[in-house]
């Protein structure tokens, strides 16, 4: 039996569409519906209750949570973009051997070879009051008493993000830079352009797709994280994701659902804005 092209197209997309609807759209619709329901301890009532949304949209506490995670996001993005760009520039334009370049990239991925909890615990002997950093500074006479803000603080949270997410920025930028024709760089050099002019006028504009993709990774990772914040801040810092996890643990499903929907909308809006600067399908295809 001959199948029409239109029917064949529907059959091809049917499995993925089924998975998307059942595993994404339906759960999102349920979460959205639950966010409008009334609740008490461990129970949800089929009655309309808008306080969860008023808290998610207008509460000063919620605003403070987003300001906190926004600060983490901006600091993490600035540092990872700076470090990732210059590491990628060195790897692509100053490391001639492809084998050495791949070896260095693999070395940058070493932190991902260990589970997250182990990576977090490993900061304690380094940054704790009796850690290596404090002991080194005290032995050099730089400080008289141990620094308490190195661990279980906002500084520790940002440091963990930078350690974890620099590779997420390095990889896409390296990929974009590797596609820049060497003839274009040579032509600019023949015209008397300095290295800084080449970086500013050629490399940075052509590396923007990689920066945008890396930024998407940073945005989704930081906004959706609660584990790193909880461990590295010692439970002293709160973010929207942490608030959602806390409410879920307390069986407060409607306010957790409202905050989840709001966080999802913010993430999708930011990702959509970033996708205006890059054709991700072209990047993945190339």
C-alpha cells in the first residue's frame, strides 16, 4: 500500500510528538492548573485560590529571590564568558596541534567526570576555616584569622558555578572560532591589522553564536539549580529553585507550581531572546 507524502510526514513526527505531548505539555498543564488550587498541610482542594500567584508575582520575598539568582547569573556569565573566550582563542589560534587542543579540552572536562556531591564536598578542605587557602594565607602573614566567607557564602556559590560552567561556555565558543577561515585572519594581517583589531573586528563578531549558545547553558543551569546553592551557601542563601524545592518538601504544591511556571516563563523568555542572535540549527549542523 502506497503512503502519501503527507501521511508519511505525520508518521515520522508522531513518535516525537507523542513523547512531547505526554511528557512535556500534559505535565505542564497539570502544574499550571494546580497553581490555582487551594491547599493546606499535605492536601490540595479543588477550589480556586489566587494567593499562590499573588505571592509569586508580587511578593517582596519572591523579588529578593530573583534578585539573588540574577546576581549569581550575571557574575557567573561575565567571568565564564571572559575566561571561556580567551581560553578558546588560545586553543584555536595559538595551539597548532589538533591532538594537543583536544587533550586540553578533555582536561577541562575532568570536573564533569565526578558526581556533583563529590565536587561540592571537595571544596571544604580547600576553602574551609582550616582549609588549604586559609592556612596558606596565614602562613604568609596575609591574614591573622581564617576567612569565614570563603565557604558557605555567596562567594562559594559563584565560585562553584564558575568551576562547573566555564566548560559550557568554552565548548561553544571554541566551536565557533574553529570555523573562522584562517584566510580571513591572514588577509587582515596583510592589511596591517593588529592582533587586538583582529579580535575586535573579526573574531568577536564571528564568535557571537558560540557566546549565545554558551549563555543559554549558563542561564538554564543557574536559574534551575538548587543543589549548588544549598550546599555551597550552607543553606544561608535562597533562590527561586530552592524555594520551590522547600515548598515541595512541605507538600505546598500550589505555591511551588506557581513559582515553577513563573521560573519556566522567565527561562523560556531569556532563551528565546538569545536565540534571536544565533541560528542554533545551523550551528549544530555545521
